[in-house]
C-alpha cells in the first residue's frame, strides 16, 4: 500500500470525525482529531511498501448491503505476533486471538470505507500494511420508465427517447439497466462512470423509432446491481412498471391494392373495398369522378345493379388527421349478352314446339279415320245371337 492510500484513509477518518454530530464541544473534537491524525501520519510515513510478511484479510474484499452486518479477519504471520499489531475500521468492533484480529460491524452504514490492518516491526521500526476494500451498496427505492421531454401519443416514423430513472441507488458504477419492448430485450446499457460512494438517482436513456407495430406495446426497464464475484450470487434486480405506447399513424390499406381495371357485367352487383387501418380510426369518402357529390362514407361502396352509367373512375379518400390515403378504382361495365342470346333461342324453341304440336294434331286426325268403332264391333245396340257349332 502506498503512502498516498494510507493518507487518504486517515484523512477520511478525520473528516468523518469532524463532521459527525455528537454531543461534545467542537473545539474538543478538533483537538482529538488533530492528535489522531498526527499519530497516524507518523505511521504512514514509515510504512514499508516492500515488506515480505504483509498481513492479509479473509475475505480479500467485502460487499455488503447498507444496513446489514459484516465480518472479516486480518491474519498476521506467526513470526510477527510480537510486533505492534493494529486494525483500523470505520465502524463496528474488533477482537484479537493470537495473530488474528477479527472485525465485525453489526450494521454497515458508511459509504466508501476500508479496513486497515498493519503492524510495526520493532527491529526496523517500519510499518507493514494491508487494506480490505469494503463495498457498501444500496438497491434502488424504485425504478420508473417514460419518455424524456414527451408525453401523450407518439407518431409513426419519429424518434423518441426512452428514459429509465433508478431512484436512490448506489454506488452508480455498479448499476446496469436493460430496456424491454414487451418481453423482448431492446438493449442492455453499461454502468455509469461514477466515483461517488453514496446513493443517488441515475438516469439511462435509449432512442427508439416509433412504428405502427409499437401501438399498444408495453415498455419497461430493469435495474441490476452487478457487484462482482464477492457480491450476492443473485444480483439485486428491480423492474419498473410498464407503460403502454400509443402510436398514431396514417391509414394503410388492409387489402391489396385494387386492379387497374374492374370489369362488371351489366345488371350484376358492383362492390369496391378500400378498408384501411390507422390510428385514430379513419373516416371514408367516396366520389364518382369527375367532381360528383360524396357517394358514401363507408369503407365499402356497393352498387346492386350496375348500369352503363356507373362506368368510370371512383376515388375513396381515407383520412384520420395524421394523413390521407387516396384509392382509385376504374370501373368498366360490359353488356349482358345473355338476353340477346336467350330471346332468339326462345323464339326458335317456340317455333319448333308449334311445329311439333301441329304435326301431332294432323297425324291424329289422319289416323282417327282408320280406327275401329268399338260400339260397332261389339254390336252393343243389337241383341246377341248364338251361333251353332258344326261338328
């Protein structure tokens, strides 16, 4: 450990001592603090950075949640136990057993503090030191998400900035944030380059381009404290509430574009469809060009019996305040040739039927004259006479 590190350690102790609110006179605190500082600066000035039997801590690094208890032990070499062996710590208590000094804090509240373990070699009057870094962390009170400098609905094809704010978390250099679109991860942002040893509010931003597919999508963000292998095996995570995006976009056809020409037979039903989706919900207006009055305000225009007068160009205007979509229809009405074919066929059939009926009637009259008269054959008007049989 360098002299600079040790000096920083003791100066931090001094400042903490000077600013701590205790029920003693300020002048007394200053006097005691200066005495404390002078004593330890002497120790620092004689610290041997190249000593071979340096004390060591188990564990070598502490990560503890603010307000939780923690413990560590400083170990001294067996041949060094007769030397002046000391432990300096921000808060808590210590106990010594041979070459081991155990330190325990029932409730860690100090930010950015370290535990210093050292001994002074009686023969060389040099001080050999080791430092135990202590990382005190605090999970966030809450995590919120929204848009930076924007509220209300969004518009398609515009860029917006998602903002995730992590409240009262520390240290900020361990906080990573992930943005989600529904259950899909958009991006995971690295931690801030902060050296502050305290809790603070941290803001992360992500630019997104709005599209119609984002309408109704739920956004959220997640804050995670990644504290390294000495930290919790399951890193502290807090997720924001979700908010639903409302995206306004101009009308778009739900069906494929109409063909260049729509052909309908005279008398058949003509139907044209320009149904579209959009947010807000669009309105419709049909016109028969050139320049007629609106025909309908429905998404579908129906003419039950097409006539030649219905032939021409139609436009459907779809609008919702964001934009207007115009769909053109070119209608051609063709003649219905079925009547022209059916009438001659009916006439021919009628003539054939007349001819057949006439022929049958004529045949009937001719054949009637050669038929037997049943009354004459059986002599129904005369009495019956028996005829003798000759043997």
